[in-house]
């Protein structure tokens, strides 16, 4: 009986490690392929692709520091909608990038607090995901749909 339990325990541990590796690893696909998968789901009537100066203005980030960057923002200043996808060059950049995204969301909450409950709800329900070298963030009524497109494209 103890021999059987050893095998069961070993199988469970191996299964857990495999799942952990699969879900925390990034993608071997090129950035452009993942970007295209996300872009195909974006509502371009409400969001427009932003230039890299917008990345600097909104996030204080230089696009040249990263392996790939995609940013969509709302045409309206009265909307918090944004979709961001960044591929870091090295793992050390991810921690700083996560802090930057969190600060951006908090800053937008401060802008809209007491002003627009609908926009505040979008900010509260922002979707942020890190997989390997990729960071994805969506603030939108369709944020979960955009995140699903991102996950599928990996």
C-alpha cells in the first residue's frame, strides 16, 4: 500500500510541475503573431492604435527598451479604455513593467474617482496578465474577451 501511495504522490507532483511549466512559460511565437491575434479582437471603432510617443506620455516607457510593444487607446479623453501588450527583452524588466502598469491604473482611478462610476468599474475590472516575457493589460468592457484572444494567440 505504501508503494502505491509513493507512485500516486510522484504522479501528482509530476503533473503539478508540468502544469506549472505550461502556464508560466511564455510563447515561442514572434511578437507580431501574438500582436495580430490580439489586434483581430480589438474594437477599432472605440480604440485606435497609438504611436510610441503615447507609450512614453502615458506610461513613461521607451518602446526601444522592449522586444515588442502594442498600445491601443480610446479616442475620447472621457474614456479609460486601453489595451497594452509588451514583450520584455529580459526577465528583469518585468517587475518594473508590472509596477508601471499598476501605477497607470491607479492614476486613472484618481482621474475618474467621483466623476464616472462606469469608468471606475472598468478600471476595477482591468485584466492584467503576465506569461513568460509578455505583459498584457486591458481596460475595456470587452477586457475579458481581449485577454482571451491574447491567451489564445500565445
